[in-house]
């Protein structure tokens, strides 16, 4: 799925037909088993990501008022991961990491979906496909292990 042309094309377009969205939702449901998706996470370069992986957000590590604890937040765009990291760590060098995760592990990013609705986007649901397409991200309710991560130069 990570190399699927349909999967990649829908992310890099803002003009989706209802048919494309429906097909994407169907493809996600179909590929929930062992298929992987490539996503990105940005954070301070000071964090020992390659040794310890990405840890779920705790109250003590939370950098956004909207973020919920217990999740690792991911995006489909490396540049978006970098921007989020720069906002969270304004005076530090930031690094972006590729994260290879199973589709079945991804959860909708309700924070981003709420933002999209607040700014008057067309009706948006709360599904994983809505999160990936409209919110441009998803989240994991688990830590990300070092073997699932690769440093990425933006």
C-alpha cells in the first residue's frame, strides 16, 4: 500500500471526487491487514529517536494544547512534520523521520479533523480516510519502535 499509486495520488491532490474518496476508503478497509503505509513525524533533533523510538505523548511532553496524551502523531507530508516540529521546538534544530506502520495501527487524528471543521471545510467524518485525506495525518496509540523509523532529510 505504501507504494500504491492511488494511495499516493490522493494525498497530493486537493481536488478529490466523491468516487475517489469512496475508493480510497474501500482500499484502506481492504488493506488493513499486513499492509504498511509511509508517514512522517517531526521532533527536536535532541530526542534520541533512533535509539528509543517515538514515545506516546504524555502530559509532561505535550507541546500542543489540542494533542491528546497516549498517541504518536504522524502526517503524510514530510514538510508538514517539519512545520509541526518547528512550532513545538521553536529554538531548536528539528529532525523529520519516516515511519513505516501498518494501516491497521493507524487511528484518525481527531484534533486535525476538528480544526478542519472549525475552519469551514465541507462535511468531514471521523474515519481514518477522512483523517488522512482532509487532516493529512493520523495517530498511533502505541510507541513507534526504532526499526520502524528512518531519518529523513527535508
